[in-house]
């Protein structure tokens, strides 16, 4: 299915571009480069931490492709322009808030952090969410993740509530689009 067909169905486009980044929907051949990020303990600090087996990364990509196919929500590989180096990932997923008000997420390679890539990519993704008519986007973040909280502030997201789970306090942030 091409980008025009996706946009007429209400789905997110396969590719987005910013001043410094090319954002493309993940494909199976991205697994090796993505696994570099997912297996790095300095980069992949979310969830249960770094992934050990590339098959876990391949499965992650497969799930993101199914979400795009079934719901029109996209998760993007972030590549520096013009080098093409994978510096992170960013996108929309069905998280704790459900498919009609999904969550945004992002992760930047440790050696590429503090350059504004997360804000730049997430801004493009929020713009795409507005284009397809999502009513609201959510984010969940731990209070100690100050870098992510700064990105969410730049995106115009507001604190909605806190909940406690097995890992502690989790803030829910949202933005009406």
C-alpha cells in the first residue's frame, strides 16, 4: 500500500522528513541497525532494559508493522540526513490509553542524545497525528526521566495524572490535537 492509499484511509504516512532527519517506517532489514540501539544498556533503558537476542528486535519490528497495517499508526526509524545513520526511533503505538488516543514514544542512540533529535522527530510525528485526525496523543514517563519530560514539554504536552505500577510512579501527559 502506498502513502496516498494510507492517507486516504486515515493512516500515517510511511515517510516523514525534518531538517536533519529522515523518518521511515521500520522494515525487517532495519533489524540489525535497530538491535544496536536496543542491545545498548546506555540507550535502551525502558521496559525491561536492553534486548539480548536480535529475534526480539525482529519481533518488535513485526509488531510495529502490524500496527501500521491494522490501525494506521506508524513507528519510524530516525536517520541522520545525509549520512543515513540510524540515530533513534519515534512513533505512535497503542499503549495504556488505547488505539483512539495512542501514545507517542521515542528513543535516541546514547551517543546522539542532547542534540534535539527526539524533539525534532516527535514534532514531526505529532504533526502527522494532527493530519490524520487523532483527537489526542498521550505519553507515559517516569518522573526521573527529565530528558523525556523536557521533550514532552516542548511538544506542548500537559500533565494529566500519575499512577503507580510495579516499577513505581508513572506520569501520564497528553496533548489535544
